[in-house]
């Protein structure tokens, strides 16, 4: 049995899609949010913050898997929320005895850098998103350094659209360009991976196109 799934970053646009997809698939879901009132229709929403490890531990009671959809606003200031919050998630999972983590980062982290096209790779990543992606790299290292059963999920440029169910899952780059992907399709992948695990301690890059493993 999967057990209840905890979604962290549940009030963000991708987190909301994950919640909706999980509910549609009949999964028991719990959401962690600084302001649970923003999650209308979510019956199991707990107030907490990724910067407060104790609130994470409390939220993980009875949890079988954790989905991190942490995000942060675009900024030119130093960013630490993603890596520090993820470190707290990992530590709380150890304390609560939860082992399965699905962590959403993004195109441009790690070895996906250089596969998003000239404009994205040479201009956007090096200026507008530079501080955020420096922290996403640290975030991924926190996950990789853990002994959890983790999956790092890197969506291509996100667009607000429903799931089409056709997207590529790239685990090794070989002249493959990442373009866009709908938040609905990201949620489709995440919930499917929660229900039917195929990846273990692996990184999966998601982009539009015919589905391949």
C-alpha cells in the first residue's frame, strides 16, 4: 500500500496540480502549507513551513511518500530556501521513518544545463534565474547525498495546461532538446510514479514529445 502522500509546496501552481491529480486517482493526500486556508477543498491540510523541521515531522505522521514541489519567486538576491527546505524535509523523513521522496527541481539544474536552447541556457539561466538555479543545484545535492529512495524530477519550461499524457522521460542526454511541458503532465508523471514506482535514486527530465523511458 502507498499510504498517504504528503505534498510540500502545495499552494504553488505545480503543487496544486499534483494535489488535484492525486485526488482524481483516489490517493489519500496531505498538504503542508504556511496558510492552509489557501487550499480550498483539501480536507487534510496542515499548517507548517519547510524552514521549521518540527512542523515537517508532525506532517509526516502516517505518510508513505513525500512530494516536494517547492518553488520561489524570481529574484536577483541570494536564494537558500530550496536547499535549506529540502535538507529539513530529508531530516524530517529520517525522523518520521519515511523513505520515498519525489523532488521537483527544473530544467537547467545539474546535467540538464545546456539542453534548453540558446535563449534559455545563455540568457535566462545566467541572469534572471541564476540565483534560483544555483540553489536548485544545492537542493539536488542534498537529495543525492541522502540514503532515501528518491527521484529528482526536472520539468522543462512549465506552461499552465492540462495533462496531455504525451511527454518524454529523459534519463540520459544525447542531443535531446528540452522545450516545454504542462504542469498537468508533470503532475501526471509524479502521481504515476507515486502509485507505480519505476525510478529509484534516479533523475528524470520531462519535456513535451512522444513518451519514452
